[in-house]
C-alpha cells in the first residue's frame, strides 16, 4: 500500500489464537492512529470475520496451511490484507443472509458485516489456490466523527 508503513507482516497458524492475535494488532493500530471506539470496534470485527473465514472456511484448521496477515498504517487509514491457502470460493454463490431462510442461520453474515464496517473491501481468488482479501478503514475527520454523535 503506497505511502503507508507496514505495521505487521505475519505468517499465522490456522487457529483461533491467530484470529485473536490479528484482531489485537488491528485494535492497537487503530487506537494509535486515533480511531474512536466505534471505528476500533468496526475494524476489529471486520478483521476477526476475515480471519475466521481464512482459518475455518479457507484453510479448514489445517495445521499445514498458514494465513498471511499484513497490516499497514497510513496517516489517516488502516489497510489489511489476509491471504489463506484454501480452495478459494466464488463470492456470488454465497447466500444473502438477509433473504428467506438465510435470516435464521447462525452463520453467513461475515462478508456483509465486513462490507458495512470497512470503507474498502476486495476479494481475490488466488491461483493455484487460496483467497486474498484487502480492506481499508479511513480515520474520519474530527468534525465528521463529532457530528455523528
């Protein structure tokens, strides 16, 4: 991410402990940049959901597969990239959690929440396998953040 400094570049195990570690790093970076509590929460949830997707759905908790986690800090933004070693997926085939029987399902809302909480979000299928997600959250100007309270 041009102009940003790399805050973390890790190869993580496919475990829930790695999910916690990635979320903690993002929360710390968001605090350091001056994100308010809502912004910290939103960035943390988005990264948590992406990491769970990578660990559980992508790598299927396979101890031989890793998750590449990279975090950049810019002057007014956080950027995160998460890449798994799974089979990949087509976003179009994921059922909309707001429709029909999907409303009552216990899972399936992660991508919806990530899109709602982050300012930019992109999914890329990797060859020969894997999925890479990129997301960015911008620090709101003080006047804009205060006006929403």
